[in-house]
C-alpha cells in the first residue's frame, strides 16, 4: 500500500503542536508507511516517537544529500502517493509533487494552489488579513481533510534512554534531588530579541522562588543562549540556582530535563510546548507575539502578556526600541502565576528510570 509523506514544520515548537495531528494520522492509517520529512535541527524533537516508519532529512542549505533532488529521489524510493504539508512554503509542495505524491494536502498559500490536490484556507478577518488562530487547530484541519477523526489537543513527546541518562547526570551533578520542587527557567527564543525577558527579571524571579528552601531553580538554554544563562546565574547569585550553560546540550537533554521539573517558566519558545507535552505546568511570558497563534489548550498553563497600544506587533526586534512589552512584565507578577499553578496542579511524581525505560520500549 502506498505510503504518506509527512512534511513537518520548521520550528521546534510547531513540531510539538503538530503531534496531535501526527498521532491521529498514524492511528487512522495503521498499515500505511509514514515517512517524516524534516529539517535536521528539529528531528530530535520527535526522537523516540512510535509514529514514523522512516525519516528523511531535508535542508536546502545543508549537505548535498539533504538538498532538493537527493531528497526527491529518496522519497521516490518509499513509493509514496500522499503528502501532508504542515509548512506553508511553495518548496514543500513542489517537493511532494516531484516525489510522486498525487494527493497533496495543505493550506493554499504562497502561490502553491495548483500544486495541492486538496486545498485548505486560513481564517481571515473582514479586511482580508489573517486572523490569529491556534496553529494546532490548523494542523488538525489538514489531517481531518484526509478523513482522520478529530485529533484533539493533547501534545505528546517521548524521550530516549540516552536522553534520560543525560538528565540523570544533571540531577546528580547539581544534587537536585535535595529539592522537593525544581523549577525550570527557559530564557531563550529563536524568533528574535523581542521575545526575550530581561536577564535581571529572570534573576529576580529566581531569588524569589528560592526563598523557599524546598525549591531549586535550573536555568535551561540552547547552544546560542549559554551567555544569557550564565548572566542570569551571576545576577541571581543564589546557591539554589544551577544552569545548563556549561553542559553538553541537546534537544533530547532539554526534553528529559523538562520532564523532571515541577514547573517551567518560559518565553514563547519551543520548550514551553515540551512542558505541555509532558504534562508539566508552564508559565509563558509573551511579548510581541499573539497568544492565539500558539494556544494549545493545555489546562496547566498560564499566559502572561503586558497589554500595550503597540502590541502585539509580531516583530523580531522592537520597532520602537523600548521593548516595554517584556520589560514591564514584572517578576512579582510571574511569581504570583507560579504560586497559583503550584497550588492548583497535582504534585508531579517523576517515574523511576527503570519504569520509564519499560514504558518507552512498550511505546516503540
């Protein structure tokens, strides 16, 4: 039976928001081959997931083997007849057609209408502008057009034994088990500087949280955010705060670390969705972006945003130069949200390594 190419989103958080749709697609077509097509830097997001039969890395700027025509040839070898396009790019639709897919479903945007066999249209307001709507709903609409039942909104991720071993080393190195609650701070964001909450605010929040001796703080970071994490630690200057800034980093480690947290405080970036996927309470700090775009309906989440006449502007760098949307979001307000979530969410019981390994093998 011909297989299905699933062209995954190009952002880590968007990949997580696509997991309800991918899971439902797998469940609806259990006997068909599902081939994931994705950028190399997002591939580890779904590591350990049981949904795909094969993975093809696609990066037009990467090594020759990951560029357009080699990927077309590799996809042709899988004998695919259907493509699900989560990205809205013209290139993704062209890739699917050249790979031999006769049924191509996605949103009719960026002049690719004629390349689609089934076209969906984004919601617009009275003036014709795109209306901010949850991306998770749009992804669900795509697979539903193939007859898949409503996927729902439950995000889901997996970790591998290697990820868990790396996280266990962090817990042992920093003696995090001595805390009843470990709260993560995620200051990064690939979107741009406008999403960043000031380091001094993160440091202030860390001092507030660690006044309770039962609470420890762990500052997460990506490879390009090590300096930010170090600066937060320097300004906080408290013994109950630790950072991943000087550790070997990977998406797998970030997932496994977040899975162990009691709560995460994050900018509007990919790791906030990791928390939802592992059922970890999360406080998200929004600045220039519309909350509606990335709403996932996760019940253990609080979204904070400073209301200003100029926002949300959706710009990567503050066009007015003041960055008030993040600077005026006070640490005390964030602390209050943390306290609320801790009081109204069940105590997180982290499973043992052995139990999780058995669960993982069963899932695969």
